[in-house]
C-alpha cells in the first residue's frame, strides 16, 4: 500500500518522496515538511533531489494519493 505521509512516526512504512522506495520502521534518512506534507527521504541523494524542486515532488505525491484514495476520481457510485 502506498503511503507518502511521514507525519505518523508509528506507521509501518512510508515511501521515499523521490524514488518511492518503501522505508520501514522509521529508517528514513530525513523528513522534510512542505506545505501540509511531511515527507520522508530514504538517502542523501533523494533528499538533495527533493530539495532542488520540492513542489514538483509534492505535486506528484498529491496526484498519486488522490488517484489511490477511495475518494479519488475512479470511484464508482
Ligand atoms: Zn529515495
């Protein structure tokens, strides 16, 4: 299951905001807040990439979350 929200430190896993690798048990390299999001980064390289253009990655995460949520655009009435 996809989870980019790193605001819950007890979450079973969270995905790296850049490479989408699953990070288990709070083993992230860094957490960065941007707007309403607190995202996790798995390594120094991903952190660097994220910080170069955070808005682009946040937007991608928001899109992925929306698509995969029960309230997303593919919900059937
Ligand atoms: Zn990563």
